[in-house]
C-alpha cells in the first residue's frame, strides 16, 4: 500500500462506517410517499433514509434520518416502540435543510421494533415507517483484552467530506486492524495497525497507530475527542479533535455503529504529499481537494483556512487474528519481518 493510501486509511478508520449506507425508501401516505394531496398543496415529499424502512440492523445509538425534497422547518419526527411508548429525543436539520434528524435522548433498546412517525408542511402530510434495532447494545460478557478486529471499510459511509469515499476506498490495498490491549470496567486501551497480507496478521514493518484511552460504558466505547498524531513514512500527521465511538457485540465477535470525527490540516499533510504528488504547499493541498469537491475551512486550532472536517459513521469490524503488537518507527527497517520484529518494541505506542 502506498504511503498516501496509508494515511488515508489511518485517518479513515482510527478505530472507521457500515450498515445501512444503501438505505433509501419512503414513508407517508398509502403508497409510502407524501405527495401533498392530503395537505391542500403540500409539495414536500420525504423518505426514511437511515435506517431503511423495515431495516433490522439499526444501531441503537444512531439517530434516525429522514430526507426531504425541500427544506421544511415544520418537519418533525417521533419514534415509538411497539407498545406505543414514545422515545424521548429532539429533531434537528442538516445545514442544507434537506435532512431531518431525530436524536434520541438515550440509546434505543437492542433487538427492538420501533415506528417512525413523520410530519411535514405543518402537519399537512404525515406518514410512518418501521424498523428494528440490531442486537448491539447488550452488555459484553467476555474479556476484550487481546482482541483484534478487521475493519470493514467497504461498507463505510463517509458523511464528510462528501464525495471522497471512492478516493479513500480505491486507494486501499490492505485491511486496517484495531486491537484492544487492555480493557477494564470503565476504559479501554487500543492501537491500530496495517494488515500485512489480507489474512488479519499485523504488518510488523509498519508503525502501529496510537489511540487515546477510550472510555467504556459497556458495551459502547468513546475515544477522545483529542488531538492525535500519527507517524506515516517519517512524517507526523495530526488529526485535530479525533473522536471515535462504537459498541462491541455481547460475545466480542465484532463491533459496530462506529463513528469517527475530526479535522485534517493541509499544513501537516503537505510534507507527506510532497514526495508522492509533488504538492508541498498547504494552499496547493487545498487546491487538490477542490478537485474532489472539498473546500478547506477554518481550523479549530487557530482559525486558519486549511482544515477539512471529517465524519464517517456506520463502521463495523470483525474479530480476527492475534493480538496487535506496539511497533514504533525505530522498529521498522528494510529487512524487517514478523519473525524478527514482532517482539522488538518495548516502548509505548
């Protein structure tokens, strides 16, 4: 895998989005779509987009999203269980007003059926749809220490920046691994690594990826937000305000509902891209991103217009392989192999 792909992979999954990314569907009216006929001129249509109608895999901590054909500040969403008990929560809107988002006050129950009620045009058109949560949310019953997970990037949903999923996924030639070093009732220590050959075995010639300590509220985990520095090909890359979250299955065989947020700074990417693409100036990096429809904005650190907000969700990863080993840059050399480098790192990741 190229160094360019490595940094994109590391950024995209320091912990990275699967699930219902293909979700589409409608709710409302007799045929499942609001056509405005009942609302005396209401012309806003809507579709339950996350989860899909009748989905059985909705992550218990995820919001419920409805796509609107036009911005409608009167749109509202409510959620209730099979007994009709309303779920506490609030409705907000995306920046363009075309997605209404219901965020529960607390996590939904696992393996539970729910009904979404949607209203637009000040109540002029209404509809409903059903979905069921996945089994995630039940407490973990095994010791996670020493577990290694292979991240499923193919099912990722890159919300921000829009349009870069093909660039990220097309550059990947190796899997991303996430390992739990130690786990307690309240915290988890994790590291990341690159898969050497697609079998879930760590590449001992590539530095492992450090993560801040994660809080653990069984079964969910939360890393950060914290500025996190990666060493890629001898270049330090900082992800500002990195936050990673998700939840482990009860049997520890996978984690899902993963979500990654942070900021990439063109000023730290420029040294890496100089060798690969001949782009050495941060302004040139931002110019390169414009070609993918991405515009650099203000950095949280100092307000300079060199940062790109990153958000990926619906991340899944399956348990596989041996425990990950902490490898730093000094352990990596041209003759490195698993037989000689696996036990060389005694330092901290």
